[in-house]
C-alpha cells in the first residue's frame, strides 16, 4: 500500500495498540452512528443469508452501490469482467460483499492480464484516464509487499505492456509522500506552505509520473501501439523500472506538464492528487484544483529556478577531509628523576645487618643501572658505589655520560612506543610506516631551586646542574622509488596498497623526497625544509612554535614544499599563544606559491618563509589571523582563526572553525561548512553558480533570516540559553542598488543544517525601500524530526536518571507534578507546555522553614519541601525537590549570625512555551531575614526561579505515530499502559469498536468514509477502567472537537452538516455510560451500572441530578439491578414520562422501592 497517509511510526518490537476482532460490542445499548441518506437502512431480513441481494455481484452493486477504492467508484461486475480474483478465488458475493474495499481485499486482489487487455480493447472507453485512475488507486492503496496486480497462466512477457504496468504498480506501492504534519514541529521562521511545496516536489513528480505511465500504457493497449511510441508522446520522463528522480526535474517536469494536459484531468482526482492539493505535495498551495496547465508550468519553473542545484551533488561528496584534521606529536625531554629501576641486582654477599644490607643493595643497583647505559672503569665503579652508599653526589663526568646515554635511549623508546601505538590504533588502516627523524641528546644547564638555603654561608637559592635535552637532527632521505633499505627510525605496521608513510621530522634542516606511489604525511617544526610528496594525496603538517611566530627576518634559505601529483594539503598545527607575538598568522597564496608570516602591522611587509608547489588545500593556524588565496583547482580550505579566505575558480570547500572569518568564494560551485565554534562569518559569492552553506548546528538554533542593506543575514543562538552574542552569517552582494531600488543579484544558495534540513531562501526580486526585511525560507528537504515527547495530560512524573527526558504537557485542567527524589542523579529535561508565555498567571514558591539556635548563639534556618509552581489557566504545573537544601546549616545568608541550609538546584529543567518563549529553572531568591522572623510554611509569589532564555526555541508537540489497520468487523482495541509519545490514530470502517484507554494518551478517532460522505460513521465505546485514575462524570469534558476523559485526550473529527456523525460513548470507572453528542455538544447518561451506588435511593438521586443538568437520555438502561421475581429483562428509566420499566414487557411499570441492587461479583 502506498504510504501516502501513514506517519513515520515509533519503531518498537511490540505495538502499543492491540486489535482483537469480537462478535459484538460489550455495550449493547450504544446509539447508532450517522448513516448516509442514500444508504438502505438495515432490517431484520438483511441478516438472512439467503437475501436476494446477496445472490449475484449485480445485486450487490444494486444494493450497496459501486465498490469504493480510494477515490474511485467501480462496479463489482466490471471487476469480474477483467478477471478479478481475491486471494486466488474468482470475485463473488462471498468475498466482495462490502461497501468499501479494505486492506485485505486490496492486497488479495489480482486481475487476469489477458482479460484486462481484451476488456480495454473491446469496450469503448471515451477517456483512458478512468481506467488508469482505477489501477493507480488500487496500487497506491496496496501494501508495499503485495504481489503483482496483473497475473497470467504463463509468465508475462518482460517488457510487455502488462509487465510495465506491474512495474509501475510496484513503484506506486512504494510511493512515500510527506505527511501533512511533517513540519508541524518546525521552527517558526520556516515558511511551512512553501516548504510543503518544495520538499514534496520530488515525490509529487514521482506520483504524477507513475500515473502518467498508467495512462500511457492503457492508451497503447487500446490503440495496439508499440511501446517505443510512448516515449515520443512525452508522458513518461524516466524509465519504467525506476521512479523519477527528485533532482534535475526542470526540463523533464516542464515537458511532462506541457504535454500532459489530458493526464492532469484525472490525476487531481486520485487520492494522491487530492492529498497533495491539501498541502503536502508538488502542487500544494501553488496550484489549486482544478489544475490550470499554464499556471502549473509557471509554478514548476519557479520551483526549479529556486532550487538551482543541478551541480550540487557533484561537490557535496567531496567531504571535509581537512576539517578537524589534527596530528599532535608529543616530544618530551628525557626526565632523569634519580636512579634507574630497570637493571637487576648484582651478586652481593649478604651483610650482617638488614639495614646495612639494604643500603649496600641500593648502592649496587645505582652502579648497575649506570653500567647499563655507559661502560664504567673499575675505579669509576668503586667510586660510584661508595658515593651512592654514603649518599654523596656521583662524579659529574660519570653522571653527564649517564644522562646523555639514558636520555637518548629513553627518547628512542618513547618514539618507538608511540609509533607502534599509532600503527595499531587510530592509523591502523591508513599508515603503513612511521619514520622517526634523526636526533641527538645534549646537556643543557639548569637551575635547581632550593627549598632552604643559608645566605650567610654564601649559599645560592639554586644549584647549577645539567639535564639531557633532545636536539633534532638533519634528515636527508630520498624515498621516491621506495623506502631505502635499513632506514633508521622506521617502524612498520601491516602492509596495504592504499596506506601511507608518516614522516616525523621535527626541527632540523631536512631534505626528504616522499614515497612516489604512496600518500606521504610530513610533520615538522622549525628550520629549513625541502619536502617533496608523491603521486598520491600528501599532507604537510607544520607544528608552529612561538619562536617561529616571533621571527623577525627572512630565513637564509626558503623552505620548499612540493606536493607533486594528487590533492595535497598544508596544515598549520597548534595555536597562536595568548601572549602577543610579532607575527599573527600566515599569508598563503596557492596561486603564486608564496608562504609568508603576517605581522600585526598590515603596513609592514610579510616575512617570506617557504615556496609552495602543487598545494591545493590549506588548514590555518588556530587563533591566528591568516590570509589564504586559492588557485584554479578545487581547493579545500579550513579556516581556524580570524582568517580572510579568497578562493579562485573551481568547486571549493571551505570549513570555517575560527571565531571571525571572511570568505570570498569566487567562481565555481562552492561548499561552505560553518562550525558552531564560529561567531561571525561573511561570505561573498559571484552568483554565477550554485553554492551550499552548511550550518554546524540544528535548525531550531536559527533565529532570523533578514535582508539588511544588500546582504542576507542569518542569526543563530550561541552559548547556553543564548547567553553569548548571536552568530551572524552575512552573505554580501545578494542585492544591488539600481535606480534607488534593491534588485536581486544572487540567490544561488542552498542552506543545510546539522539535523539534515535543506533550506531555500525565498528572496524577493525587488525591494522598493531601504528598511530591513525578514524572510521565511522554505524547506526543500525535511531533516531529522524532533525527538518524540512523552505525553503528560495530568498526574505525577518521577524525575529519574532513566526514561524519557522530553515531556509534552497538554492544555487540560488536570494538575501535573514533576518529582525528584533526594539522591536522584542530575538529569537534563525539556518540558513543552501547550500554553503561550502570556498564559502564565503566576509563579509560586512554597517551602517549609524551621528556626534553630546554634551552640554559638547563631540562628540557623533549616529548609525542606521546596516546590516551584507555575500557575496556568485551569492548570498547575509543580516541580518538587528540583531545588533541595544542604543538610547542614553552613550557608551564608548575608550576615554572619544567620546560617542557612542553602538551597541548590539538583535538576536541569527547561520550559518551552507554545509561542517559543523558554525558561530555565534556577534557585529562587530567598528572603532569609523574613524567613527567620516568620518560620513555618511559606508561600511566595515570585518568578525568580524562572530564568528567561534569550531567543526563540522550537516547540514540539506529539505527532500521529501508530495507526492500526481496523476492519469492518467489530473489534476490541486495547491501548497498553506506559509512556506514550505520539497520537494514536484510529480510523474506523463503519463498524463498532470498544476502545480500552490508557492514561496520558492522545487518541484521534475518525471514519474516513464518513468524512468523505461515502460511508456510514462508526460507533466508538471508550472504556476507562484501564486508566490509573478513577473516572467520574466530572472528568469528562467536551471542548470543541476535543474530548477530555481524565488524563486522556480524544481528538474528534469536525462535524459537517451533511456527513454521517460518529457515535461516541464513554464508560466511567463505575460502569455508567455517557453518549457524547457531537452535534449538540452535550453529554447524555444512557446506561447506569447500579453497583456503583450504595442504595437505590442514591441511584434515584443521581438520576435527578442528571435530569436537572439536562444530561439524561430519554431512555436510561439500568444494569445489575433486580426487580419482581419471575420476570427477566433489563430495567430502564423513561426520563420523559418519569417511569421505571423493563424492556421485556413494554406495559410493565416498576416502583423504585421494588428495585434491588445486585451484589458485585466476587473476583
């Protein structure tokens, strides 16, 4: 079946709704539902299996009228003429005796291919659109996995007309049209009407194309034409086996509309066409029924021109390979913190005393440790052992040699271990070899500061010593034809053809030619470099030091970086220090190959440091101020600082991470990614080709779209609660001034958010004034829906670490409380209130405070039971123990003699109102002095615990989620208890349904056939005994088309004057049944369960009360009540004539004193 009207379901292993067919309803007294005026009322003779109208298909057609399939009416006799079968059996009164085709009928329906062709050729059909509409409607209504519609005794010839019709049928069954409420939870700045139009255009064209295919095939069958002729007729714009693609439809779609005038005659009458006309598809809002061909072409052209994204998919896949790229090389200086711990003990003769032996052993270990790194003479061994034993310093010459040797060994091990970690970890699948650069170890003087020193004795506050320091050497390696044999510093991982070589060069004057047939990744720091890449995509990562940023002059020899073939990257790692440096960033010109340092003074010439060749991609220094000039290649630029980027020709990708950046995109179809770390971005585009701008934040963070001057400005929230200055994206030169008016110059932009929404700015062609204009963009691709919300119509919600964290509080009269326990871990949750900000009547703070005297005479205030309440119209929302006091009175109150158990916020809760105003709960302002004077229970009116958040926040409401398939057979529908996150949609089929409700749920009832005025309405009996709360009359309230039953909300269809009306009954916890009259908007008690009353007198009194309120039906059935012995039947009360009777004896009259309430059955 086409998923046209099916909402995206909440995926679950078990459906929250169970449907069980029953022979009859538990409510035998339910009022009849509305019927069609033309329908024949049922009579007792109709139940006779031998009724004449059941004997033939023709008599069924005469009795019931034509069979309805979607928007098509067809006779059963016509289906028989085309060889229709139901589940393999020929169509007959036994399987076609229904007014409206249900799902089982449609899925089991097949046609004999030969008979269909013969029928189409032999019958004079004035317009093939009628037949096309029939088959199209059937296909759209069938399940996705239903078998082919047309069958034959032998295999249908591939490529034949009937085979093509089956292929079209499969496509129609898979057709997925956006539901009407797909954008119900979209941000307020989105134009929903235009978004439905734009986002539904692709699928709308699919639907129209499939329908066109049906019509073309039927035309061919009737005329006996060859299939090739169809393609010249212009009806089908894509191959039969596939749906029309959603993009690139400008020419094909316009051609289809221009040459499909006859097709448009019937397509709007299909269920898909009608659905789209209501706002979800291609023709929504822009094309009204009946369709006008000229207007349709104009609308399609406008949509195509607005999209303007034919080339978009070719560069989106480029990816942000430079964005976020970071390789940090940690090179530590060897730390010699005393004596080693690696070498084993030497053989020593045990000493007599344990302490002496221990000291001797430690001294021997010192000597043994040193001997592991340097070779000691006999004299040096003896002196070192003695000095270690006596606690004196070892000879300086011995220690210097030891430090140098151990430092070299330790650093070599550090490099080897880190290289192996890389090859076995993050770079396992991308790096084959790691090459460590040459290095040596030198001793550098250091000052060891003393904790105490004696100045009078001439002692200095420090002692001069030396420590080992790593000095990176010069590397000269030619690996153009492969890594040289025996190359020092090489650590290898697993081999791979696509794996690269990682060169860790550090400082030093290095000349390295990378491996020609592998990607090369060079990391380096200072000094002269001459590095050459290979034929693959190479990368040069410079770790920018503070020394380099303070360079004052041009080096003696410029470094040379040659990327060779491939798409090569130059990246500057690290960040500019917080302290000032002489140079603030780089000037990188990929066109000229110039790389220089930029100074603070723009008037001072830059300092050239390197020459670049064949470099296409750049990643700038974090927190630096760099300037990048691209070349004619497809550059990938990552801006990490306060950068100015100017790309040249080519389809460039620019990732913007820095705080403030300006980018001139130049020609080409460019792609921009703006990260959430950015605060201000300015873009300049020539408008010759389309560009994509991606936001690194979701759509609901965006606040405004404005035209300011000649620029488009998009403002978004930054920081928690929007506390930081807003992010501003400015696209310059979108308009130009011509004759005192702003004329549109560039609208070649598409925007994409982090959550997958694609947006198109609907820019006016001309603006006559200079004021700021707010625009509403349209959604062209619907992104990720907002996470589902837990429905709370009333009752208590426990704040727990597990479970739902997003709640929807509906507009009902039932109070809601969120309660946290004392030791509950902090959680973050959002509460969506179906009220506007102006609806908040008051905010109350309630708590208990106790005054105690401390031992020092101080006054201590002890708080408990702190509750925050928001008063709304007919509703109170309370948060209990979200704020909790400390256990000890140690908090400061403003004066030292008054200590308090300071209240603290224990849970993170935000409230989002229906008008997108939002608050965050915080600790309220406490009046400690007043509490000390007036202890006990305190109630204060204060909004101090509601912190207004800056900006607007998306309001999320529940959407239709689960829609079980209901049949025309009476059924019991059970909604399982638990958390409910969507609206349950129950669509009746003119039958009786007993619905057992669950607390805090929303249920939508309707009978589509009755709404369409093609079938009778349904009977709905709503049972409440499965609710957590007890339901009495006062809990049943009808407000417009919403029926509130305790914590359950029932959404009812609008009442049309000449449409059949649903029969709604509500059964209370006590068993009393009320009819909900939708026509008169009143409740009528028509069934009483006597067991709910203490006495007959109480029952009679309740009847009188209902009578006074005009809530008593003319005839009230009373169950579970006894009367005169020897008689059977159900007692009733006639409220019009005021008498008691029994339905088995119309003339019998009963007295209230003769009635007895039957005892409740034992469980």
